[in-house]
């Protein structure tokens, strides 16, 4: 972690050169609207999980340029002095709207919107993207792994394999939002209240003359929080037998029955079944078995299907780095500019149709079926539209407009909430446990078909007729 840096300069240099240009041509007075959205769900999943908003809020609240920052920029010899003076007195004065952390999100829909003067809106792009991209990636991966574990706790064990200190600390936070029960990363507990815990390393066992002495000592030191690592030498020949002996000699006489063993190598299914029988035969039926060692959602799912006797999973590198797909891919695109009292929609066009943006200042609705409570679809609307849940609503696939459906007996919920208004924070970030609880509750509102790991059902993100018309009018104009 790099200490004592000003995150305001954690931006792409072109944001400053563009800002300088906006200042010199007067564009900096124009209010602009930028959306954050993503195009593809990692691992070809059915949905992602939004995370990282709290760090965006902290960043916005502390945006400022120091005299040292200005001196550095002046040394580049390309910035106008008026622009540098503007930066010296800089503060964020705009509005930000976002979906709350823990919300299931889908490709193409806005998950955060910045409405601010051009320089302000441009300057915050990099930090907003790096925060939302990283934590949404890890929260999404964690949620997949937690769902694969089918109710068994999952612990995040990846600090030593993370990409840097922030990757470990904020990754643990995001993993908790996604549903992990805790982390091995101590500082994440200190800063973000993500419960930290741990057992022992193989080196603890190797330090003692015998494996039994190592287990016995650990039981004596931590009688109410004992999990013994049993694979240093031989899981079935020495590890489990020595753990049973230590439990029965040290803990059971004290009436303590909350203890466990950990498997970190070998054939986890085979070893866990054998260990479970040995423990049960010794009368230690309450002893838990923890498994670690390069796990992910697919391995965990297979272990459970094979009948592995695992109570808790510890997941490291494949979670904290989202090894199978380590880039989230969120982007930040201009969608509107104010010109006097007019709001001018803007669109980016590409030969790759997936990269054509949705114009205008927008709002996002999630439509829920009243009978089941499940989410039906999301609807992106122009900011001044309102959905009447008491009337039938026709929705359509914006990529195949002949696919239409009229829904009734539904509830429409606005998903984006105000975060800043006129530069002032108007949103209170929930406690991390509240965010996790909200996340798991919202995931439960998705149909199981959307939650499949392979070939999930496509959850529709539709455009309102008004927004679709605006988009296609702009496309038609660009043809001429």
C-alpha cells in the first residue's frame, strides 16, 4: 500500500489534459451526465453484484488538489495557469446516483451516474471505475462460490495471493458483501468489520517435536477456538488420530465440543469421508471439518455432489483474484450534456453493436412479480418517466423489438438512489453486515434459472419506448 498519496491524482492523465481543454474553451461550465455500466457478466454468469460504492463516496468527499499537486502539474509545462488555479480551489459540486452495494446488476444498465460540470465529471472517472470494477468483480465471484457451498460457510483466505495490499483488504470486504462468512485478513476486520479468523500453518506443527504436542498446545492456548491442521505429515495415519487424542484429553473434559480439523491437501472427498468416520467413531460427532486448497465454485460443487463431508470451505487465490475471469469491464460513458435549459442526449456509436451506448439522463427500474416476489426484468427509462404499477406495462427486447410481453400484477422499484446532491453527501452507507444481508436477500429474488453457473437464463434489461425512440432517432441522424 502506498501511503500519503492524494487519491485525487489517481486518475488517467488524459482526464487532466481534457479538463485543461474544457477550461480553456469554456466547456467546464457545462453540466454533463456520465453513466457507469458493464457489458458482460464474469464467468458467463447470469448476474453480477455491485460493490465498491463506499470507497467512491470517501473519494468524492476528499477530492482536493494540494499545493504540491499543483506544483507537479505545473512542472509538466502543458497546463494553463488559470486551470491550475481552478484545481487549487477544486471541489466536487455535482450529483451522483447509484445502485446500493450488494444489488444484483446486469449488463447494459447504469449502476452509477455522475451529473456534474465537465471537469468534475471527467476527473472522477478512473477512481470510480477502479473501485466499482474491482469490488464488483470479487463480490460476484464470492457470491458464486457461496451459492456453490449450499449453505456451508465460506471463508476468504486469499490475502497472500492478492494483487497488492488494497486488493487484499478491499477484496476481503467485497467477498463479505458477496456472502463470505469471514476473512483471514486481519486489517479488513479492523477497518471494515469483516470478521477475521484463522487456525494454524504447517510451520506450527513442524515447530514441535511431535504432531500431538503441537495439537495439545494449541488446544490449551485456544480452547474455545480450536481448528487443527491435520495434513502436515499424514491425514489418516497421524493427523486425525492425534487431533482426536488432543480433543479428548484437553477439550472434552472441559465440556468443550466446538472444535474442528482442516484439510489443506490431497483428495478432499476421500479424506473428509474417512476423517468423518474416524471422528464419529471416537464420539466427536460435533467436530467440524474445514477444507481449503485452491477451491472455486466448480470444485466445491463437485465435492458436495461426491458426498464430501465438509462443513466449511476456505477459498483463497481463485476468489481474491477472480482467477477464472479477473477483469470486470465496467465503463464510464457520456450520455447527456446540458445546454442552457435543454438536456441534449449523447450517444457513442460503434461497428460493434454491443458498444453502442444508451443516451440521456436515465433511471433504472426493477420489475417484480407480485405473486412470487421474483424479479421479472429491469427497465431503463428517461429520468422523467414514472412507471405505473397499477396499469399493464408492455416491455420489449431492445435488440429484437418483436419480442414483447405485457405484464400485470407487478411492482416497479427504482434501483438507483441519490448519493450526492450539489456536492453534499445525502446517503449513509449501511453497515457491512446490512449490505451482505441485503445482497443475499436480493439474490433470493432472482429466479433459479438466472443463477445457474452454466448457460443461465438471460435476464432482460429493456428500454422504455421513449428511451428506445430517442436512441434510434440519434442513430438515424448519424447515418446522414
